[in-house]
C-alpha cells in the first residue's frame, strides 16, 4: 500500500499547525478542574491567565508559547506501507514550511557545541520509527519546549529498590526543577529497558491519554502516589505556590537486565503540545 509523500507532508503540516495554536481539550478540562480545586488566590489567577492564553492562541493565530520547541515524532510504520521518500525528508519539509509560514520560532542549533549556528528552519525534527504489522502510518507528534526538557532527569538504580525510593527520586527531581519547566506539569516516566530505552519510554508516556489510569494496579498506585507527593510538596503553578504543581503522571515500563533498573523522567509543561494522527493512504 502506497502513502504518498504529498499526503504525509500535508498531514504533518496540519498537525504541527494544530498543536501550535490548539491545546488538547483534555488539558483544558484538567486545568479547569485544577483551577476550581485550587485554594491559593495567586495560583487561581495564574491558572486563569494560562486558560485565557490557550483560548486566545487559536483566535489570533499566535503560538501558545514563544518556545515552539523541538519537534519530536514517534512513527509506527506498517510493514505493508510503501513510501516515496525517507520519512525524515518528508517531515523535514513539512516542518520547514510550518516554521516559515505559521511562523514557529527557529529554535534548533545545527551545531550543538561550537558554533551554535541556528538551522533557521526548526529542522531537523527528532524521529523514532517502529515497524508494525499493517498498512497504516501512525504519527505521534510533539513540540517539546526547552525549559521542561532541560529539567528532565534519569538514574540507573540497582534492582531491589523500594517503590518509596522511586517516589523520592521523582519528587525530589521535580522539586529541584522548581518553576523552570513551567508547571503545572505532566510527567512521563520510563521504568526498565536500558540506558537509551528508559528516556524513550518516558517521552512516549507523554502521549498517553491525559490522566488515564494505568492498566496495572501497582503502577497505577505508583503514579497516584508520585502525583500526590508532588502536589503536596511542589512549588505550585508557575512557582507561585498552591497545590497544583502537576496535572498527571504517566508510567510506561519495559523488561530490563537483571543487574539494573533504569528510571527516566521527562517533564512536560502545561501547554502539552502533542497530537496523534493516522496518515491517509493514497493508491496509484
């Protein structure tokens, strides 16, 4: 089954445009719920400002945050799909067009250390491809801001630690981040795998439906315990106090080596710019 580069380009461009201006309705619902439960008047005022920002962004076609971020894509590519060109090339072109036409801030330094020269078009995106059965192309697309990304963290634990140690590790990391990742936050946590897989699990966890209950009761309890501790001890909305440092905690896990236990935490700001699309197929 053939999916044309033109169709992928159009769908990716439209997806980037949508998450630039439109926040996930589930985020709006959770922010309103948080605002109604909040006791701090300052925190309520800040939440009102955030909600107003999310309302005005699509009306005025202004990005909801000036940091339009690094574009991250998780692709599930069916083994029966035929592409016209490498997927990275198609997404590059769509992102470059979005950067100039929407516009997005040019946020990518092409050389990471020496010249720090800006690529000028927000490219390249970061692409992860997984081959799956079938004839569809499913894309999970996010704009990941620098503030929340910079405050993400990871540790290689020894096996046999208690759940309390994981809770303390996550909570203390969020407390140390303070207001820098722009709370209220969504936390993606990856447990297991190895040194490179745990952070990928953490980032992939951010695409879970907001606030969903983990299907495994033990992991669900761990998510809720972490969320409760963060909101009890954290800095609150944008660092102004109150009980709303985090909106949700999502854990994904994978098998790991008997000698190790990786735990990675990827922080996400309240804008939570993400979308999941299935690209339509076009046949000859």
